[in-house]
């Protein structure tokens, strides 16, 4: 998950049908500052995180050729980086006298943006080193050149290193900038090229992926249908999974009442763009009881060209955009939606998408259903993201990120860790639940999302290996790199906050439905078995669902406060902790020792019954080592929006 040319991609961090999608694996991590390896003397400003962990002495293959090509981004710190962070906190904290006193994009640039003098000096330094500045924005400079020029500019040697059977170049020590530019340069990304990606550029996207369909039987609402012939589980017959919740059920569960998100705009970022999104979204609304879209209610801001189409699995992102758009509209049917697509799933392109929203203030609420594991994020890239999030906060823009779909990540990576950018102290991390909405759209209960799967035995008499193996769950836990933010103090138990030593950022902050076994019905044009394209509907989940659901709820809340922007929401979210604003979600909502499960029947081939079906039991509230308990927890945060949540924002 790094720059568009030289780093690994972000994954759709929450799109799930039956099992979760794996996050991108990699081994980029913080390199400790080291002595100047290029022989430069003093007067340098270190840029932490620019030497990856895999650039070890054992993997060193010697110096990189002086003529090797390098492309990098030099991010600008602006005229008052500390002042920006301080102001972001002040305007977001309900206890501050500056709360809600937001600035316009022009005012942010005037107060905190890079000056013409800073840009000129950074440009001069880079050019004097032999690099070519190929692009300049108010946030960063893009440079090209050879390794010799990069070494001169950043006072570091580039070496070749073996990694996963391949050879890549990377700094042999922490890169630096001249001390005279310490206040002007935030960081640099792109000095390593692992993995090296294709340079092919294209404006044409592939067709949709093959159709996915759920088999039946289904429940129409939670518990409406059971099969007495199936084995019992936890002392009773588990009901069939629902066909998929729709907007009416989700609005009832999360206290929407009369609010619709009118006069509020929600932005969504993902990679690429579904070529059929407008038609699919309108068809879905018409079929499932949501209001039809007004002219201009759904718009898109897209790049001129797309890159890394094959590496990122571009077609797989169509379903992500579709889910996000349809979920926001289902919860907040009168809100405007602007989709801002990235040219690829690489950090540089996703940062550019977020930058468009901030620079143009395209929305007050931004839903993001993508991410990676924390071990893959280095301080250089984290700094670039946080700068954007802080600028957004100062303008009254809040960013919502899915917390991930692999629980504590141990099953996925072998290491307990959280996901990023959800780990940022400047975003709202959205966890996940299993949701039971009963007859007449009545909210029944939620558990933390975490499932175990056991398949029906061949003779149909029991569930093989009951309760089964871990099958996915909401991401959460304690960051190893981000310190505890002020708004979590006194709410997050020390047992969680200090799990890695000192008090650190704990994920998530809030939650909503995510379990694909109690998920959302989505409608999308897909490639049918005969090769033709056709609209179809299926149940889906993941924290990719939870994030846009919470974004929709926030649109309702912003309407309730007469359109005044909520901005960075976390201080207000934690201020409401322990009140009737939330459902306090636990893994045993019916009482200690009373476990819950649903029965699923799936097509073996994911499309039809030609290859048969499989029947399985999905136990709920079983999220790896994470637990949803009374009070704050690392599966659902402070809980899910309750009947009083939206109205709590009324002035």
C-alpha cells in the first residue's frame, strides 16, 4: 500500500460474501534513523519511515546502479504543521471554544498551506540535486530522476535488496532533507520500488466479474424461517440467514425516524468506477423500496486514466462502489452522493482522491471501505494521510474507515494487529456487528461480528467439528504505532489501550452491521454464466458495509443539527459514550452462555445449483481473540447507533 508506482496496493477492506477477502500482504515497516550513509556531513532533517524493514544487511545485494530510474513524491509540510493539528483538535472538540468554527479550503491554504517560497526552495533543492520536478500541487511535488540524483537529494545510498524472491532498491538508511527545509518538507515516498508495478496506462476498465448468487432458503427477517429437520445448535434450531436487509430495516434498526439526510452530501472513495453504477443504483432503489434518485443526486469525479488495472483487480472494485452507494442511499435516501474514484488502488492515487474532496470541499462526510494491515504502513505515508485528515477536520469534514474483516489479523498474517488508515487518530474507525432485525422491522439485538463455520455432516445428523473454524470478523485491537488520542482517554479500558505497552490508539470507534450472514442486499450488473451482462442481487457484508451505513447515519445526524457540519466526529462520538444514543453491543445479547447462530445454504459454484449446495452453521459473536463486552470494546467501539443517536445531535 504505497505510492502508485513503487508500492503495494490497498485492498477493499471489508467486502465479504461468505468469507472475507484477504488484505494485501507485504513487509514494509519503519526503519530506525541511521547515520548518513552517503557520506554527507550534518545539516540534515531526517524523514522517518523512508527505510523499509526488509532492507536488511542480510538481504543487501550491493549498491543500486546510478542510472536506475526513481520516481518519488515529496510532501510539503505547509507553513504551520503543528498549528494545523492543534486547530483540527479544537474545532472537533465539543469542549473547545473553537468547536465548529471551521475554515474554508481557501482559508486553510492561507493559514496552513505551503507558501510560494517553500515550494520554490524545495523545487530548487530537488532540481539542484539533478531530479526533474514533473508535477507540483499545493500538497506535494512529483520528481523523476536516476538513483544518483535521488541519493544526492536525500543524502542516502540506494541499495538492492532481495525480498520474496525478487530484487528491489531501497534506501540503506533513513532519508533526509536539508535542515534549512525542515519546516517545508513533510516526508518523501517512493524511494523504494517494491514491488515494481506495470507502467501500462489505460482508460478502459474490464467488464464486471462473474455473477455471485445466494442460494435459499432464506429468512425474510431474523428468525422468520427454520428447518426442524436440521441439527440443533446451542440448544435450539438456528434460523436461516436472511435474504439481505434493505434500507427500511436498517433505518429502523439505527433510529433514522423522520430524518433522511436532506441537504447533506456524502462522498465515497474507492478505486476505479463501475460503468453501470447509475443504472444499478436506480434499479436497486426501485426494487427495494428506496426513493428513486433525483437528477444529479448521484455524481462521480473520476480520473482521466486508470492504472494498475490487473494488479488491483479493477473489476472487483465495482461491487465495492455499488455497495457503498446503495448502502448510503438506503440509510439516508435524500442525501447527495459524490463518488470520487482513484486511478488505482495505490496510496498515491487514493490520497489524490481524498485530496480532491478536501481541496474542493465536495462533502462533509467521507466513507472509505479500503485499507491494509498496520505492519504495511510506514510513517512517511501515514504522515501524508494524517495531514489530509487534519485539513479536512479544520474544514468540517469527517472521514470514516472500515476497520477490516480479519478480526485480530492473526489468522491472516500470523501477527495480532489493526488495520490502516482506520488506525489513524484523525479518522472514525467503523467496526462491525451481526444484526437481528425482527418482524415489523423491530430491532432485536446485535453481537460483535465474528463467525465460526461448521458444515452439515453427510448424514445430516450434526454439524461437523461444531462450532467450527474462524470464518471472518470485524477488525479491531490496539495500534502499535499511533498514540492514544485525547478523546479515548477515560473511555477505552487500560487493558486494551496499554496492550502493547504505553497507551495507544484502539480500534474501532463505532460500529454497524457487517456480518455477511446478516448482511445487506445489493444489486449490481455482473457477468452472467452465458457471458452476457445482467443485473442481479445478492447479500453482502463486511466492514465495507458498516462504513457507508455509519456515513448514512451521520448524514441523518447532520440534518438533525440543521445542516451544521459534524466534522471530525470522534470527540462527539465519545462524548455520548454510555448514553441512550448507543446500543451497547455484546457477544451474548440474550444472556451469559446463550450463543447464537444462523444456517446458510450456498451454491457450490456461487451461481446456481448445477454443482449442488452446501449447508453450514455460522456461529455469531466469535471474533478471533477480540470480544464485544459491556462498555467500550475492540469489536464495536462505543456501540452502534441507537434510537436516540440521531436526535442527540439536535441543537
